[in-house]
């Protein structure tokens, strides 16, 4: 179990799963670079959180910008939206009759990506909700702005184990304040920190080595 002062941002999970170096640059070295994607993403999240703190439409109660945390994972963050549906196995809500099943929804700027980064983040939110509300949260959804569609995500044991493992490794990397070396891939094209990370420059010969070689060749 983690103490509150050791919590890491839950949003870091997707960075860590996407590229550990990117995560370290942001969360260990506090580097940040805005590009079109991050600005659009920030605006989208602001809009989602601003719509209203909560609203009820028919049988669905939606709470926006809900703060969540988990002592077991050592993570804290915010859910874009948590929808509550009437369900026998749900939890009571203050001022409302009946029982309600929480269903987290995370809004993403682009379209569905390959890999589990987004599902991982959503599953971590669900695990936080389970710990805080003492109920099961078996499913949630990712909404992708570019295709204007929801994708449901089932929080199975494999995904949950991946969340626990990623979170554990993230805490370990943070404890060591370790920034991994550059290991580029096609995914770097989507990275907001590409200019800071300078993968090409880092892969080129060090300046000292270049000068030494040139001097060797001189008369
Ligand atoms: S440019 Fe590539 S290696 Fe560097 S932080 Fe971004 S994704 Fe990672």
C-alpha cells in the first residue's frame, strides 16, 4: 500500500506504456512540449470537464472531472466522466433512490490506436473507483473524437494485471529517477517530445568522437 505523498499521476500510465523515455522526460525531468495534439487534447479535456459537474439524463447520472485514487496502485488522477446506471448490484448515491453502477468514460482526441495505452489508463481509473466505492467496475468506454464513437472496454484480469505491473514498474523507475536511452520507432512520429528527445541527434556520433577521428586523420 502506498502513502498519499508517493502517488504518481494516473495519466502517466499511458505515457509509460507508449514510451518509457517519454514518460521519464515528462514525469521525472518535468520536460513538456506542446504540439497540435497536446493542445487539442487539453482543450478537449477542458471542454469535457467544463460541460457541467454532473447531470442526469433519463436513467443515467454523469459526474465529470471526478478525482480518483488508489492506495494499492499508488496512483491518483481524474476521470473525464463517470456514468452511473441503475443496477441492482450498484452502489447507493446520495440524494438518489436505488442503486447505481459506475461506468468510466475517457475522451480521446484522435482515433483508436494500436496498443493498449488508452485501455490501460481507463482500467486504472476503474480500479481506483472500485477501491474508493467498494464495488465492481467491470466495463467502461473510450470515446474517440475523430471518429465520434465509443469503444467499450472490458476490464478483464489480463488488463488488470497489466495495470498493476505497469504501475509497479513506473514507481520503480520513478524511485530510481531513471530516464531510458532513446529507442526510436514509428511511434516517435506521434510524440509531443520528439524535438526535446532529439532521437536523430542522439543516435549520431558524439562530437568528441568526431573531432578525435578528424584529428587522427590530420597531418
Ligand atoms: S521521440 Fe520517440 S523515443 Fe523519444 S520520447 Fe518520443 S516516443 Fe520516446
